[in-house]
C-alpha cells in the first residue's frame, strides 16, 4: 500500500475501528480548494451571523456546519478534536479515560456493543446488546446518536457521572445505573493453560502490541503438546485492523484473510496469509458473542472461512465497515471517516448481520443459578467465571468439544 497508509485504533465511546489513512497536508489542501464551493458556505455563515435573532459567533457556526456534515454520514464517522484524537492514541496503548462502553445504532435502537473489562460499565452490570432508553433522565433518539455521544463525551471530559436507563437484549424491564468515568486499562492478551494442556487466550482488543503479545504467548506453548487452543473474542469491540490481520496470519498458512472495498484507491485491498504459522496442527475453537465486533469479526471470519477453527457461542455484532483517521489541516484534529466495507475470505458481507458460529449456544434461558463451575476449579478472570453463566457455558462447551474431538 502507499506510503500514506498507517493503522490506528478508534476506541472512544460509540466508535469503531479501522485503517488509518494519513494524507499530506498539501495534497489534501489542493483537493479541498479545487472542489469546495466556498462562496455559498461563507454566504450562509455570514448571513446567519449578521441577521439571526440570537447572536452566534463564526466559530459556533463553523462547528455547527461540521456537525451537520457528519449528521449526514454513518454513526461511525465524526470530527475529533485534539483531546479526542489524543484519547485514541492512548487507547492504542490500552489505556483511556471514560465509562468503558462501545455504542452503535442497531434496529433503530441505541445499543451497547460491549462494556470493556473492569470498566465502570461492566461493574454496573451492563451487557453486550443492552439498549439505552434514557441518558440523564432524558429519552434517547436513535437518529440523534451524535448528540448522545457528545453528551457522554462532555461528561467524561469534565469528570462527571452519567445516569443510564437500559434494557437487556430481548427484555422489556428497564434498569438504571450511574457511571462515574475512570482510567481504564485494557490488557489486550491474557492467557491460561487449562487442565489437559488446553491453551486459553483472551483477546480483549486489538492494540499496538497485540500481535507481539500473542506471539510471545504462543512461543511459550510451542514446546508443549497442546490438546487444543481456545481463542476468546467475546466482548472484543475491535481495535487496529492490521493487528487482526497479523494475528490471523499467525494461524493461517495460506488463503485470503479479508478484503476491503471503497472509493479511495488504497481502501481497496486483499490481504493473504503467509506460510509462516504457529501451532498449525493444534485444534482450535474461537469464542464469540454479541459483543464481538469489527476487527474481532475479521479475525473470527478469517479462521472460520479458511477452516482453521470452529466458532462457538452467539452471533457476533455485525460491523462490516472500515474507518480511517485523517488528520485535518489544523494540527491536532482529525476526521474519523468510514472509507470502506470489508468482506470475509468467502465474500460474505457481515454488516448488520454478524457471523453465525458453527456451534450456536442459546443462552437467554441460562441463569446464574445454573452456572457450572470451571473444570477442576481452574479459574480464568475469576469475577467473570464465578458470576457469569454465559462465560461458564460457552467456555465449558469449548473445553468439552476439544476433549471429544482431539
């Protein structure tokens, strides 16, 4: 790809992830001046500034114009000021300040993609697929997602709490939580060797060092004769696309990983696996659920379509678009813009559909009273395993499948 391509993450409240494109200021400016109808916009701003009943500054009107542009686009595209851009760079390193939720619109409702591990949202009991009904006692409108995100962002930046009224997926009962923002650290890769030499890796997000950490962990297991490998992508909202591609490449010796398609030349790419692999002969299962989105879906689909692993759990979120971070001419700001859609190795468009697991588990009827302890008392992420029936059911089913089929 061209010298202008680099990869960054978009982990902010309600945003996705993707390729990051950096265009040179001169190239961007020339195109901007050539195509833009300055007189009309300046005339509108000048007229409103001069005659509108309430006084508005030029800065306010320009900000309103920018908001209007992004209101016309999808919910994953928006303008990032210096602080927001800085937060994204920090998120690439696994650390940011906020409430710990990913939000999007789904079926004309404002939906939680996933709460981050150990975040205020997770600690309050918010689950993937929950619907937001009210923010600070005001009803929310799915068509005004940008306004919702802006209010949440403002509360986070000012270190103020928010009150959310939500419903769980497929339930009508409303519950209310108060969230205080905090510094959230997301550890991308954690691992545990389960009984019977079954390797378990939890991949929480795709950060700058995710591939490096994955390779380190797999290297430790290379001398062992693993009975199986479980890759947990549940509640992984995504991150850096290049990291998802590189991790898929670790497990694949050949085949397409993902294809992207857009109007911008470098947004059109096919990514293929190289022959170098690790643990190629070890049976592999991938755990997914409603909170598995974007780059985690890229990885899961690559392993599924290339028949390297079976997927077990629930249908994933279904985010099949790619966002880019394009720095503006004003230093420090950026535009996060949807520039492409992606398809799986077999050509599937999973946007708003999600990925169907090979082994689908229906968890709606499972209650905490039905929780099954982890085999022989082995604990992974104790809080989750002890209190979350879904985690027990999916993980134990994966362990049973490996022991039965290896």
